[in-house]
């Protein structure tokens, strides 16, 4: 679907900043130090650490985030707290109906582009896989929403 200026939605929003998050288990990633402890689930190769900020955004800014399920087998429902988002595209195809969501299913191999407006709430929150087993195994990240300075 082309927009009125001839660009696709992806092209228009590609100029916005935004996080790229790859959701993947350690078996399909490469975390040899995780062996022997069962499955470890990661975002961008990192397990959840409660006092480590994974992603920083600025209050008042909209971003496009790319959420990739790099796992060949597991569904990962992606949940972002506090700020709702719209799915802009799936696997490069514009989403026909845009709705406000706080959680969206990302199937194995899928790439979803989400648009998030960080309008109202500065501070710290999280995003995570909404499969609670996956969340507990590390598939969660800390998001810091910073007020603009100066
Ligand atoms: Cu998951």
C-alpha cells in the first residue's frame, strides 16, 4: 500500500528513531555460558537484569520499534507497559487495521514494526514476553523514558 506521497508507511516511518528488539531463546542464539541450566530466553542476546536499562527514549517523541521473533519454534507475545502502540507492518506488509494495543503476538520468524508515542509518562518501565514462563526465563527488558533537557 502506497501513501499519497508515493512512499510506503515503512519508508515514511523509517526516519524515526526506535529500538530493534530480537526475541530469541539461547539455543537459537549463542550463549554458551547458559548451558546446563535449561532454556534461557533473551532480548537482543541479553537476559533481564532489573537495574540495567536496555532502552532509552525521550518523553514527547514517537518511535518505530522493530520487534523480531528470531526463534524458529516459540510464539512470543510482546507486551509494552505504560505506552500503547500500533502495529505499522508485519514482515514488511502494512497492517490493514491499526489499533491501539499493549500486547501483540509475534510468531516465529515474524518482524513487526510498532509505532509508540511516549507522550505522558517519564520514568522506568518494562517490556517483556507475555508468556510468563518466557518472562521468568529472562525475556524482559527495562525501558527508561527521559524528560527532555534544555
Ligand atoms: Cu515468549
